C-alpha cells in the first residue's frame, strides 16, 4: 500500500487549544510511543478553543497534521451558533461560530505575534483594535460564479437523490476551481445582492440560458459582480462566456426592468480560458459607467475595475487612523505609495502642502486624478508605474524629500529596493498600512536601522475571517 493510500487515523477526544493562521484552530497531540513523549501540531478548521472533538486526519507531515471534526464530543463554552446556513461549506466567514469580541482578541494577538517574532524590533504598547461597527452586510463588493455542475453537500450525496437542477450561482469551494456552491443567502452584503442573484438564477434557468462549464470552457453565463456604495448607488457587472447578442440582451433587460435601483449596469464578454476579466473591455448597458463612494464629504469615483476598500465604514476608520498617525499640520510634502485610486492621498491632501501618489495600475491613477478634480483638490500629483522603478533617488531629487511617507503595499509587502529608497528619502515619519502583519514585520526590521516604531493600531475590516489590517507609525531616530 502506498503512502497516498494509507488510511489516515481518527484522533479521539482531542481538546482544541487555540486559534491559528488561516482561520483554523490548533492543538498538540501525542504520536508514537507514549514513553517518548513526542507530539505533533494538529490544525483543525471550523473548531473553537475549548472544543473536545474526534478529528479525522486528512493530511500528515513530519511535524504537523491537518484534519476535520468528525464528531463533536463537548462544544466549547465560547462557541455560538453561526448565522449562515452555508457555514463550513463555502469556505468564507470561518469564524461565525466565534463571538466577535473573541475574534478581535485573536486578531490583535496575531498582529503583535507577527511584529514580535518576525520584526524583532522594539515596540510600544498596541492600541486596542478598532472593530467593525457592522459584522454582517459590511462588504460593498461580491463576485459570484455560474456553474452547470454545482457542488453537492455530503448530505445530498448520502441521500442518493438524483438532482435535475445542477446549476449554481455562488462561491467557489476552497481549492476547487471547478466546484461552485449554490448560495441561497449570503450575509456579507446588503440583501439587494441576494435579491439580484436569486432573480438572475431563476430567470436564466427559466429562459434556458446556459451556465458556464468550467472544464469544457463553454456556456453563456460566467460571473456576476455586485457593488453597493455608501451613497446608495448600485453597480452590477455581468461577465458572459460567449458573444451571444440575444442571450445577453435577454438577461440584461431583465436586470434593468426588475431592478430600477441599479445605477450602473455593465457587461463583459470573456471568452478566454481563465476567469480574469480585468483585461477585457467593459460595456455599459444602462446607467453610468461608474458609481460614487463618499467619505468625510469627499466623493470617489468607482469604476468596474476600480479598487476600493470593500468595507466602506471601516475604510474611513482605517484612513482616519493613518492620517492621525501622519500628524499633518498643512506644511508637509507627503508621498503616498501604492496609492490605488488615490483614496488616502485625497483624504489627507486637505491637511498637507502637497501629496505625491504612486501606483502600478495606470487606470487606477486616472481614477485618482479624477477624484482630485471632482473634489476640487489641486495639491496632488499622481504617477503610474512599478514602485521600485518610479520611486528612485532621482525622483526624490526632482519632487523633493518627503516629510511624511504613507505606504499601503499589497500582501507581499514592499520590495527591498523601495525600502532602500525610503531610507534615502529620510522622511520624518512613515505611516505603514498593511493587510499582512507578517510582511509588514519583515519590512519593519529593514527600516529599524533608521526608524523606531512609536504607535500600533490594528483595524478589523473583515469580521468572521482571520484577516486584519494594521497601521504602524515610525519616527526617524
């Protein structure tokens, strides 16, 4: 029998110890001869600290194991009932069974563990995490996938029933590109999202419009993206897998007539092998080619391909903390690195002398310029290009040494060349906004020669997930 075929063990009476990365929980279990006292780390998703469970091991390595709960013996006193009927299947909202205050405690601990273990720099006391006012219906954007071969739950398979309707409009099952769970109700976005999705599904089936086959790469309906704004505006983007004018018109007219509150109805034809559609043309069927977000009296234009923080209310909290950390008086030259559509740059511009924003995506920079114009902001400049190529010593000599640098890089953190240029620029203050405390900690270590951390502020943007944003203020030594 090969190692692949070897039956994995069932571990009985395991007590879950703590939270771990990726939304899982962790504990240690004895292995081998009891007299040797050897242990392995065991990761279990959808568990809760204090649970006593039987765990079916699915993966075993030399130093750790992974498994799922096969039987609940004694639930943790901490555990609560999840709100969503798809909890544990769709792969999202992995902590719905954990009280929100406990989620926040772990997220703050996660930040400090990363900064301490990886950064190994001197740290001040961490300010209490800023939790989300809304823990449901907080997202302003969701993307759903069509599939003609929906994911069957274990209960459905065990029932032996043959299902005639195998169409799905929902979320990908984790680690399965061609498996889609049909979603009845999602609690992540305003309920208009559920109404639109269910209406589209029913209408498409009634009219015989084909749902996409992800293995054969054929079918008309491929994706639908719903964006809701704090202004009340609503954008719907439908991605079609074929250029079928009649089918496209049928569905889009249904959306236009059934949901007059849609202010921007857009469609994309994507006949490529992969699902990425950002490189394809977007076409307006009705309404505008954008919606507007608003923050502290500022208006931000959001197009179909624009990035905007997906929790609008917490985005305001995040940017407010970043601006406070910058300590602006009105006389500063500010560099905003990885500016995106210029949200932070325009948000702080009224309290700075000048703001220079840099971003890799040219379309985002065009949006940033529009956002400055719309808000009557005349003290911003924006540049598009790879950060390490744009932010050079020559660039700084041309535009001036910044008093403050605000940086909000992607999950991978900052390139080493960018950090070297920041050190050359020698700003008085650096405000580092991060969606990944681990890479933030790594970068802090490289900045430690010239800068000390003086403030830490975690912000929770995504309740019921393990993700956390963190802001650090650094001052020049």
